[in-house]
C-alpha cells in the first residue's frame, strides 16, 4: 500500500489568511481541512486592500487559522510530511507573514519546506475536484492577473496572452466602485447584472481584433466612468452592470477562440483541455459563455470547485504535494518574490506604449 502523504498549506498573499491540510493515499487526494479568513470588513471603508492593515490582520490570525485547520483535519501536526507556503506573487508585507510562519513550523518539526507560486496553486487547483491531466490550456483570471498559458507540466508554463493594463478582477472592482457598489464590489457586479438590461449601454471592447489573445480593460473602465454621469436611478446601475458583464463575456469568448488557435498551432496533438481558474472563475455568466465556446470548439472545459476559485490554502498544499513527490524542496532562507511569474521568460507588457 502507498504511504499517505500529508501536506500543510499556508496562504497570505493578499487579504485572505488561509491554512489547509490535504492528504494523498493511493493516488487519491482528500482535503482534510481548508480554512479561510477574509478581511472584507477591515478594508471596506478604504475601497480596497490596505497592505499594512492586511499584514497586521495576518499576524493576528495566522496561528489561530492554522490551529483550526489542524483541529478540523483530525491529524497530529507531527504527522504532516511537509509545509507548503505561498512565497509570491502578492503584497510583500503579507507574503512575509505567511512565509515566515511556514518556515517556523517546518523548522520546529524538522520537515521539508516548500515555497509555492500562488498562481501555480490556481493553475492546478482543478486537480482537487477533477481528473485534470497535463498538458492543457489555462485561462487564469483573478484580481491581479489575467493570462492565457500553455501548461506542459508542473513548473512548465508558456504565456500565450496577458492583460496589457488592468487584470479582469481589478476591472470588476473598479467598475463596481464607479457605479457605487461597496468593496469588494467585483462579485456583486454579477448580482446587479441579473436585474439589468444588458443592451442598455454600448461599451468598447479594446484590442478585440488585434494583439492575439492579449486583453485590455482600461479603456472599458474609462467608458464606464463617462457613462456614470447618466446614472440616475438604481435601475440604471443594474443596466450598466449588465452591459459591463455582457461586454466582458464577449471579450473573453473572442480572445479564448484566439487562444485555442495559438495553443493548437504549436502542436496539433495537444490535449484539448481548457482550464479556467482564479477568483473570477466563480462568475456564473463567464463560466456559462466559456463552456459554450469550448463545446463549439470541442475542448473539454474544467473549473475548480467554487470554493477553490478564490484564494485558499488547499491549492497551495496541492502544489506542495506535487513538489514533495518530485523532492523539490526549499531552504529556510528562501525569500518572498512579490513579482513571481509562472512563465519567467515572458515580457512585462503593462504600461503606456505597449506594442501588441
């Protein structure tokens, strides 16, 4: 019988303090616990995440959250095989809290320490609830990232397209703020959209027919700002949210079709699997449209479980598990990497003057 492998995962890259314990036995992975503490109430009055307040909250909660994860898992801490902790990308003051905490546990137990790329956690998160196999095409959509990547294996990523300005989650949050929806507004846009007329406002779709599968959302945000002067009633807010949601869906459908072409042009024999992960993958409207485009193009479309879309530590523990099996460990002097990319050869494309 195969040995059980038990991994403790810790996540603190932004405004969620999270700890999880997962276990693999005979090739099957179980989430024994997955505790997430959000900081919405702390940052709500500021309309966005304040790094110093987020870091302070991590310091206050991380030991309690980890204790709860251990208790819920019903295992002894000494029984874990390794500690996996987010090392980047993210807010440096927040990353430091989790990374140092994870190192301390690993050192005290004399267990392997594994530094994890937060984005890699999102990238392979559907393995926790589906039979996902490498290789596949990935759309990573979150508050800080929007990328299409060809995923060959653990640690082997090639970026095919990215945002040249705002990330998709950022575009949702900024639009919500303009409309007057309190932080965190992104997830609430979809609720507003359900009550609105999606054809009420005509909004731009920047670089829709150029730039390959690169995307741009800053111009859309500017258009929302211009339309704001016409918002007089609550129904107007619903209509603008619905128009925004529809525009995003149309952009992603066209860019995903282009990503399919680029992905398959490199190797006709690649597995036609499309993974959508990250916090915005929880958006039902986007999910529905991407499932439709996958069906039309004969791609299998996989999403993480809804509870695993936003930041969590189970996905961090999962990367730790895969690295543990490959004996990829890190020394305790490993530093945070706030700009850690999945494709470390990819060029930084944000800013004025970007050529697409």
